[in-house]
């Protein structure tokens, strides 16, 4: 019999979404929207999916040392914001603006710590592995640790990097920003304002190695986007065919030798072999992205986790932070008990 689903949450992705838009403040006037919004979202996810297990995966942010060593400019476009919130003098009862909240790194870190400590009282398994990224931990869970679970695995994130995991059986991606579902084996990728292309999930990471990723500051082959790449290599649209960088280079070099007037893009692909191979190491999620001790830590955290709920404990903790009045813990506790603590 198929089990109830397992929900795997990209912790910082969901937190930042609420940190940016939720205007809740504590009794002392400090912003706490990230904490309030996250816990409410967690309640909504358990109501919507009735999961048997919930994993929340955290990361420190920025690029991990392994990728930085491979490509020092990786995620260099994500500049650190300075905390100027405390320099802003607010009148009594005045709420800070969203810009001030977003610029306040100190408050952001404080909210994350508060949230992590609060979740320790709830039947949620939190995972954090130093010097690696959330994507790698979630990739290991989906492709390895949870693979044998006879249940739907639902990744909660707006990050399209997880499209590559949708080729795995019983895996879906839920985007909390627009409440959309994505699953395999074919994924729909937006390439323009109202334009999409459909591509096998198994080939998504390979296409990205050619096109690059602006959000992570990873340059690709000059002039190549999704549409151009699929035009050059139409076999990438075939879900049953395995592809490798070697095969794509073979196709490009074949056209350069056989065609009277080969497309310049084939020459660009051939000349950028080192970039393509580097990008694959940066983008593809596999166990090779994790060290043995990191894998051991993940497996130990999952195997040894004992779900329990301490309603009074979490209320007392958040009351001390001046947050509890914004949350309905009776409803939250009941729903978490109903889903995560029942046999």
C-alpha cells in the first residue's frame, strides 16, 4: 500500500519568501514575519498534503567551498547586504518598511535561529550540513536516502534547479510562490514572457550546463539559451535517450566537419568544452557533491529522528520572543499531531 507523502522543504527558500513580505512584528516591535510566515506555511503544507514525514533542510547561504574552489565566481553576484536597520530611528508604534527589514541581515539571522529553535519542539526533522548547499542535501535525500520509500516525495521550493530530480520516481516539486506543481518525466521550462519549452527532466541539468545560470553567476556557452540549445541538439527532447557531454561534443564536432556552412553555435560548443564540463560539476546533484562525513551526518539525523510535539514548549519559547500571539497553536498542534504522529 502506498504511504502518505513525504514533504522535503527548502528551508531558506521558504523562509526568505515570508521574511520579505510578512509584516508581523514582535511585542517589542522587531520584525518576525519570517518566523510567523514559515510556521503558518508549514501548517498549510500539512493540511494540504497530510504528509507522513516532514524534512526541513537548511543551509548557511552562498556557495559551498567545493564549488567555490572549482569556480571562484560561483554565486559572487549575490552580494551581502549590510545591516542598517538599527541605524533607523522609528517612532513609537511605527512599523519598519519592507526595505529596512530586507536590509537588516542581523534580524534575518536572528529570525532563522528563532525558527530553528521553535521547530525543535515540533515533529519536524531539521537537517543542516556545514559547507554544503541545501540542493545537495535534498538531492541526496531524493536520489538515495528516501528512494526506497513507497511514497510521493514532495520538494517545496521555488528553485528550478530541482527540476533535474523530477526524473526520479514518485517525486514532485511544489512552488509555494505560485502554488504550482511540477513533475516528470517531462518538465515545462519558461523561456520567455509567455513561452515555454518541454524537456525531459533527465536532460534538464545537461541543458543548463550549456546555457549557464545567471542566478548563480555561472556563464554558459556564449549565445546559447534553451531554445537554441534544443535546436542544435534536438535529441535532448527524447525522454528515452541517454545523453552525455561527450555525445553532445561529438554531435557538434560532427557538424563542424560534415556541414558546408556549420552553425557558429556548434563551434562555440566545441571551443567551450572546459566550461561545459565545469558547469556539469557545479550543477548536477549527486553523491559526489558530498563528503563521506556529510553523508553520514544526513543518514544519522534521518535514522535517529524521533518525531514528537511539545505544544507548551513551543508556545513558551515563542512567547519569550514576543511572537506567539500571531499564531493559532491549537490548530497547528492538532494538524501536526494528526499527520506526523499517527501510525
